[in-house]
């Protein structure tokens, strides 16, 4: 075990007992009954920390074999949230937890829920939150599609936890993302709006009809 | 009216489907069919038009992945083997259908095409068709646009600018490897525009791109000329708007030309109909049924309407549809020009190349007829983007609207419940790659080799093809495997660099499997200083 690279693929091959022993040898305190994937996460984090300390110019050594993981990891052991724009009306958010934090939060008997806070931001610098709403998510949820309120310049999704005693706790913030605002503004579906003749000839009326049919929620 | 220009663009793209250890796999069929029914016939058309002195202008965005597959000796040899098997199989089909003269005639036509393809591919193009496209580009007939290394959906990486730069830079390196021209245009994969991308493109020396109709028509402000002239972003970068309505006249699944009952039913292929015993002469049936190119029936809506394909009827329809399309474009351009008091106007028709010869068997012939009719009547002038770009930028500048040419008009096809699980992996791998490029800026030897391999696998994982294919039941498992394979390979390198051990045997095997982007430099993922 000593000379085997500690990769996720290798760690997945070990029994839970071996993982606990390895964690113990590495100085990681493992609470009893902790899920093996959390132990793997902790070990990998340690490897990553150690590798940053290794001089980067050190050479790679040819190993006899490489174990490739059969499955992709369930977690990257980091508390973070990411937001991607699906269309002008909807965003997709996905998140992950650091295993220790997750265990601490959900293991607390006062734990109530995780939730997403969807913030509408102004165009000022720095952007100000002009409105927000919350969406409760389950402890095992890792993704959510959110419909955006209109009128915001940009938006940001925050990941929070809440328990019965303390104030809500901010866990992670996505980057701010601009929400596309239609150049024809609120009149995009206004059939009475007069367009320049070449724009009309380009088919804007048909385009608007199609957008109204498929994306009306995106332009409220 | 002579300045009215019709710009025609084909987006040539396919997923990377090289499987050295699985000869005859179904995935390869897509590449070989594209060669047989789209690219070789297109080159023949271009050659005929050039020989006859008929002017033609065509823009093509060649995906670097496709170029790498066209230039791949293994795939070239396998294509020749496939052609040879098809020719032998065609001869046996003649015997099998000895009592059906209509089918025999169709088999003979198909055999002629197969033999022509083999001759052209081996003797004329010496197995690499890109040289001939480069020839046409150098002679002013074709304009070849650059694009990303893999078919990467850029709007979903705007918060990771290094990913976008890496895609563009590797795409450019591959462009220079296969073509001798300098690209002034850039094809955004899926025409997916996100505000600000014009700044990146301009920084790389590109002058224009093409957007879906609503990218221009919902812009702020709306360009006065609508889709009939290029518009200019706030940084002066030129954007052309695709005339989606015109394009749908061709391929709309309900009313487009492709639905005409006289055209070949490309989906009714004997590869899906005959007994495995018969087909086993053509391909390994255990690897899955597939398109063979032997298709005998015309497009009919019901089985009772079923009829054999008649070449002369389809040909007459091609001529009629080409004329109809040109008349309509000329009418629109004339109207637009009149509204602009005689100012030159243009319209852009951009299509996936796979429609021509693939979804629509007669598509290349239709395209040829467009050029022939236009030349005969001396009215519509086909043009290249670079010819239409105005010399001076006007005062009015726009902010184009978020858009793509996917059916939804935005990102829905590449970001939904069937494929959203992929983003945490590919984006994490991307940020890790940037980190590696920063940590190992000057490394060489085994480390450099590993990093180059990791960046190659990451670029492959970023290809939207896998995300898109996850929506399609029959292809989703293949897409999942390919995506996971690339992410896993990347992860092995990432973790190996942490532990300082890597198996060179594994590295060599992985490099041999995916031989594309041999000039790749992992430092393209570095942060721009």
C-alpha cells in the first residue's frame, strides 16, 4: 500500500476497514460510521494538499500500472455552487458539499434544511440585491432548475443551510450571471409595435410568434 | 441588383469516432457515410462547376475534429475497406434482386457512386479530401471558417475564459495544419452566441461570425437592415444573421423540400431491414445494424404509398426546388434592396452539412443546381462572407442577443435533465486543467506528455456532441461512455501528477486511441497574463 499512488480509483478498491486504517495513519480523524465515500474524499483532499507542497518540477515516475476509476466521483469534496444559464428565463444550478461540513450540518439534531436563494441584482457597481426568493432543496439534491423573475440585470444563486436555532448559514455563492435582456424590450410580443420595413421583411413577426409560443415565460 | 448576394454556409462537423480496437463499429459508419454522400459528391460538384466555368461561392466551417479524422490514416484505410465491401455487397445485391428490375437499376446507380467514390478518394485525393477543399479555398471558390477544437458549446463556459481560449487556440492550430488560408471568419458551434464572445474572437484576429436570426433581430438596438446586411457589435466585430426562415424551406421536417415524396427515403435502408445472414457480408452484425447506403424506396408517408425510388423524378424535383428556392431569395433580396434604395443587400443561409447527402440524399445535387441556375440567369450572385463585409463600419452598433441555432433557440438541448449531470465533471476537469497549466508552465518529458494527453481528453469531453446525443435514446449510452472515458483519462493524469506516478504503458495506449491534435500544447489552458 505504501508505494501505491493514492488515487480515487485505488481508494475505491480498498475495503472500508482499510480506508479507516489509512485515514488513521494519515492523521485524519474519522467519526464512527462515516460513509466510505466521505473517507475517500478526505484522503484525496489530503493527497491534493500534499501534492501542492511537492516541488512542481519533480519528475513523474513510470508506474507499473495505472488504475482507472470505473465510475466518476459522486463528490469533489468542496462546498460550492455553480449556475448556468439555460435560456433567458431559466438557470440551472448544481452544488457540492465538503464532506465534513455536510456531516456536521446534517448531523446536527437542529438541522432543518438546505435552500437556494435566487438573487436578482442591479446593474450598479457593485451590484445590489434588488429582490430574492428561496427554494428549499433536500440534503441529497445536487441540482435544480430555477425560473428567473423578470426585470433583473443579473442574478446569483446562494446555497444556505438553516437550523432551528441559528440564523441561516451561507455555504456557497455562484458567480453573477447577466440575464439576457431583449433589445426590443417589453414590446417583444407586442403585435402592434411598428418595425422598420427591413426588420419586418427579415421575419421578426414570425420569430416573435415562435418565441411567444416557446419562451413566453422568459419574457414576462 | 447585381450586388445582391446570397451567402451559403455548410457547417461540417461530426463527433470524434476513432476506435482502433473496434474495426467495423457502428460509430465509424457516420464518418464513412458523410464521406460517401456529402463530401466526395460535394467535391465532384465543385470540380464540375470549376471545369465548366460556372461561378460558385460557398463557405464551410470544418470542425478540427472532422479534419483530424479525414487526415487519419487508420480511418482512411477503413473507409477504403468499407467501400470495397460495399461494392462486393452491391454485386451480390444485383443477384439477390434478379427479379426486380427497378431495384437492380437503383443498385447499379449506387454501385456507380461507390466506385466513383473509391476512385476519387484513392486516386484523385490520395485519401485526404482536405487538400482539394484547400485548393478551392485558394482559388476563391470556398471560404473556410475556423472554429473551436471540439464542438464546444461556448456560452456554458463564459465564466471559465481559459476554456474558451484553449478551444479557439487549438482549433486555430489544427486549421493551420490542414489549410493554407488565413481564416477571417469564426464559426460559433451551434451558432451559440453569448454577450462578450465578440471581444474574444476579435482578440484572436477574426473579423466576423454568424448568428441565428434572433441574435440580430432581438439585438439592442435592432439593426435597421434586419438580416439583409452584416451588423456590427460595439467593438466593431461583424456579425451576419442567418435567415432561418429561408433555411427551413429546405429542411423543415414538416414542409421542407426534404419531405418531398419523390426524394429518397434515406431511413429505409436495407441495413435495418434484411436478415443478418445477408448483411453479415457487409458488416459485423453483432456490432449493430446501421446505414448501408442501399436504399430503394422513395419518401412516402405510409406503407401503402410505398414506391421504389425513381431517379429521374427526384432529379426533376431537385431542379424545381432549386429554382423555387432561388426565386424566393431573389424576390426577398430585391424587396430589401428596393427598401434601401438600391443599396447592396445580402442574405445568409447556413446549414449543417449533414443535411446535404445525409438527411437529404439529393441535397448536393440541389446545391449544384442552385449554382447552375444562378449562373444561367445571371441574377443572384453567390458570395463569400469576406466579400460582403463592408469596408467601413457604420455608426450604429448593436449588442446581439443571446442565441443559438438549436431548436430551442438557446441552450435547452445541451442543458436538460438527460445531460446536466455531465457539467459538474467537465467543468471541474476544466478548472483543474487550468490549475495544472499554471502549476507546470515549463515542464517537459513525461509530465508534458501527460499534460498534453489530459488536455486532449478534456477538449474531447467538452464536445457538445456527447451532451446532445444524451437526448437521443439509442446514442445516449455511447455518448455516456465516450464522455466518461475522457473525463476518467483526464482524472488519471490529474491524480498521477499529485502522486508523481504514471504508467507510460497506459499513457501510450490512451495516446494511440485518440491521435487527434498531435500538436496540442496544454499551455493553451494557461491564464492570460
